[in-house]
C-alpha cells in the first residue's frame, strides 16, 4: 500500500475524499493543473517553465537551482508552493513515494468527454454505454497486443527506455569496486553511481520512475553486452511476491450519504475537447454533428 500514490487537480475536497477512503497512500497534485493555477491566478506565465523544470527535477540539487530562480521572479507564488502546498505535493524530487512519471493522459476527463450525451440518460443506459465503450477499447487493445507479441514494455515505457538507451551509449562506464552490480558512469560533466541490484542511480531518476536512466542503461550495457536490449523492467506475474495479508485484503466502497434524484447540470453540446499537448500521448475527442457518434483518437508527441 505504501508504494501507491494518488494524483489529482488542486481541489481540497478531492484530497480530503481520497484521504477518507485511502488513508495510507501519499496524495500529490497534478503538475499541469497546478501550473495552470500559477499562470492564471498568480500571473506566472512568463517564467512558468522554471516551475515545470523544478517539478520534473529528480535530484534535490537540481530542484533547488530551478526553484530559487522561480522564487526570484515570483516570491509570493513561491511562498504558496513552499509553505501552503508543500514541496512533497508537486515536486518529483521531494515526493516521498514513487510518482512514476508515466501518466501522460487524463483518463477520467477523456471518459467524461465521451459520455456528455449519455449523462442525461437513465443510469442503466449510462452503464451500458460505459460497458460498450470499454468493450470496444479492450477489443482494439487486445488486437494491438496480439500484433505486437513479444513486447515486454508498454509503448510509452518502451519509448522512454529507448531514449535512455541511446543517451547511455555515449557514456563511459567503470566497474571500480569489482561488484558486477555497481558501476560508476561518466559523461557530460556528470559522474553517477549505479547499483543495479537496488535499481538505483545517484541521479535519482531510476529510483523515482523505475525505468533505467541513461547511466543505468550504460551500466547494463557494460554488464550484459548487446543482450541488454531485452531487459524486462517488470518481472513476470509468476515471479511476483505478494504478501499474504495483501492477498486477503478486501477493499469496500466508501460509505456515502446518497441523495435521491438526478443532479441538475448545465452542459455544452457538440464541443470538441482536446487535451493539452504535453509529453507522451494526447487524447482528442469529438462528436459527429448529425449522428452524435463519438470519436476518440490519440496523437503521440515524439519530443
Ligand atoms: Zn542515473
């Protein structure tokens, strides 16, 4: 349970609700929502990249450099980020558990956008639409997986691993201690220490997102030669070691005071919703003007 974390927009009620149901996992804020809040409410638009650099930094030293620069531009906003919200809510370097960094699409908003019309239907029809929609998505996913059998990573992870591998190819590796799991990696003015057994690197990227960083890739290349191309990041399910007490845990839905009747809401019909461009995959949504048929498609940002 302590390896799980939840991320949400910056509404206090969401954080309070999550704590009420799941009191163990650490809760953090979505860096995109927080960034928008800084831009709109605190007018940080001109130097917002300093905030994003700080959120994405893996080492504390790198975080401090970016945050000090942000603070010099926007002292009032920096006080809110540091004291009102807290670094551990939005900074990867200060996050107390694994933030992973692979969540690049907003799944809930994508599903909400697909159900704009159905939300007006009776509850049973909404569930039928959801079941049909998911059935269709799983059918497509299944066909895609069958086509690419043998892949050991999901596409977004594979893309990151490939990038790190290419970067790692230009690094110089030394095995100073003689232990075949510990390496010192030199390159671009930075010296990093990698421990393959602990899945750790002094740059902290490997520790935080659990995908080997460029230094770890260089170390793996040194250890395994050209065979390191087929490294399995996630072990096979048959090798998982799940504690007995977790196997028997039954998670019940929260006790809520359900109000009768449908909630009144305003809606805008036929709006195309496009997620903000960011690293990874963007989900876009639109409806046919005549048939109201939903269309969802994804685009991949290769930068
Ligand atoms: Zn590293």
